[in-house]
């Protein structure tokens, strides 16, 4: 993308769709890291165009790896399959809007500990694009002003956040931010436990190591007894 002192220049009419999307992001001063959602900057029909562009680039990657996709029947459609997989499946949390979530008032003024999980996590390491597979537990301490959401929506929001290239530490924080904003509880706790295939497939090739991390906010951060109750209940699951 060409830039001047006044900012980025608009892309030509025949510029790749990725350049048009990037221009909107840069012009708006919007961060677009691997784990950011950019759905609001993609116009109708452009995701299909972006998928075609990624497929063409992936075909060049295969060619650079000296794979004869013309005569190899197993890889003739690989570039198209990979492009679809990235944009529509494993990284869909970048390119699709947040799932619709109906919120209900806390009419009964519930204020007891709630735990949802384990929720299956499927993500990818942004360093090597290798799978991250694991589980998430969510603990909530609502108050009379909290917005309650259906149980299935916790899984949908988790999948939306996790379906992006990222590192586990940031993924848990992003999920906590999303739930904090929507539910506004007195306390929020998230624990994630996951296998990282960048350790299983490559590098040390250690198939036993897992990573567990947590985010504690509000009452869970201040009240050791509440935090202890939450963590003790996880051990029974």
C-alpha cells in the first residue's frame, strides 16, 4: 500500500481485495493483528474474493515448495481447500461478526457462583499456525444489574474468540473482555487448558506438555475463598 504524509493512498479499482480491506483499516486507524476481528471492514461479496485471492497465493506457496500440483492428484485442489479452511473455518473469528447473543435481565437477582464448562477450544498458534486444542471453564458471579445469557452462547462466544491465530495468554484475556462487557458481573474467572501442536509436531516434539492459564477479575481477584471454590470445583470436572 502506498502512503503519503496525508495517509494511505486509495487503492486502484483493480487492486486486490486484500488491499481494499487493508486501506479501510489503516484509514480508520484500526489495528488488524492476527487475533483481531475485521468483519466490519469487509463489504458484501468481498470474503469470496478474498478467499480466491488467498487460494491463488497458496498455489504459489505450493509451487515454491516444488510440489507438482498439475500431476499430483492429491494436491490439485489443496490451495482452494486451504483458503476455504482459513477464512471460513479455523480463522472465521477474524472475518465473521460476533454471534447473536440474547441477553436477559437478572430478574431474580441471582448472585451465586456459576460455572460453565468445559467448553472445547479449537484455535491456532500465530507463531507457526499450528493447532491449539483444549478446554475452557468460565466462572461468573452475577449481580442484580448483570445481563444473563444462555448457556450455549458462552460456547459460541468462546469459539468466535478462539477461531483466530493467537497465543493462549492473549486469547483468554480477549474472551474475558468480551464476557465482562456483555454480562457485567461482580466477578469473572476463566481457566484454559490446552495442547499446543507447535510443541507436539515440531521443536521439542513433547507430546505430554500442556499449558494452563487463567484470568481472574473483580470478586475472584479479591476474594480468595471464592477463587478457591471455583478452582476446587474445576478439579471435580
